[in-house]
């Protein structure tokens, strides 16, 4: 019985230190932005909308992943589950699809420099309808200044 209890405690500890992050990028002719929605191990959810200088939509999508990796690291996270709705970007990041454009290769390099900082990092491509909230935050960044919207429990 003590062995079973120990396994339950270990599983609980592993779940407690897991960050779950939804992220997305957006761009128009004048501005770019990203949305980040991290759920921290304590259960709080932070809504962020961040404006960037003009960049292509693919660059904004990649910038969202870079920011999505940096934010949890800033707070000492070691386990991350990253949800993203762009199959193209997920394939580029996981080397399933070759990146030809030099401007996008720099993001791939940044991402691969950040990944070893985690004990575990999983990148999941999810349907767009499961990323609606963060997509709205990315679009909000395109039309407004950078703002942290708040914390939801």
C-alpha cells in the first residue's frame, strides 16, 4: 500500500508543476500581435495581449511560440504543454516541414535554444475552435497597445 500511495503522490506532484499554455499570433498590413493564455500550476489563468512591430503573419505565429516558451521559464517552470492551432507552424517547429525563408529560420533557432531549459515540453496542434480565446487576444494586440488583461481562476 505505501508504494501505491507514493505513486499517487508522485503523479500529483507532476501534475502540479505543469504549465499549460495556449498561444497564437496575428498580423495585418500595419501591426502584429500575439495572445498568450497560460494556466499556471496553481490554477490561475492569465490573459495577455502583446503588440509587436510589423511582421508577417508567420513571423507573428512563431513569435507567439517564442514568447510562450520564455514566459514560463521566467517563473521557473520546468514542464510545459503548449497548445497551438497552426499546423504549419507546428510542423516547422518540429522539423516535419523544412523552413526555406531565412526570417523564419531565426525563430526556429530561438525555439531550439529555449527547449532544453525545460525538463519536459510538449507542443500540441489543436483545432482552431479550441484556441478562440487566445486568437481574440492576438487580434486585440493588433488593434490596441500591449496590455495584460487579468487573471482568471
